[in-house]
C-alpha cells in the first residue's frame, strides 16, 4: 500500500482592520507516490475565531464532488480571503477534508492545521 505523507501549513498576510486578509493553506505530499483525492469544491475549510473563541467568519463550502491528483512531492494551495472590522486578536485555522481510494482501501482524512494567532490593528 502506498503511503501518503502530509504536511499542512497556514501562511497569513496580516493587514489592518477593514482591509482584505489572505490566508493560504497548503497540503504537501512529501511521499514519492501520487494519489487521486476526492473532496468538496475545495480541500480546506477555514475558521476565524475572536479572542473569546467565537467563530467570526461564515465559511460555506459547496458540496460539489471533485477529484484531483496530488502528485508525489506535490502540493495543493488554496487561498481564503476575508475582512475583519474589529481590531483585536484572532485565531485562524484550516482543516483539509478529503478521501483517497488507495488499492481498494478508502480512507477519509480530516487534518487540521495548527492555530495561528494574529493581531488586527486599526
């Protein structure tokens, strides 16, 4: 059975309040093997929480079924763009949700990134 080795990273561009913020999530396949992954319209679900732990973004993912090849030593990048109007500390995370059918064994993946803390300033 081929082994998938996954690394996920969040890359954040910090901006002032009421300006667009871009968050990039990257799914890295650090193995030599390619895999076909099935997922919704995107691989990543993004969550933004305020300093009290309350989710402040509305993230909707159309449940369109998609398949794509994740090449050996390849990566999939997705960017989430949003705006925050209140200047304070926030926590951002992303979760990769997909499945792989590898040698007739289907496995679901639900892999969460580390939380990143940012400070939005006026």
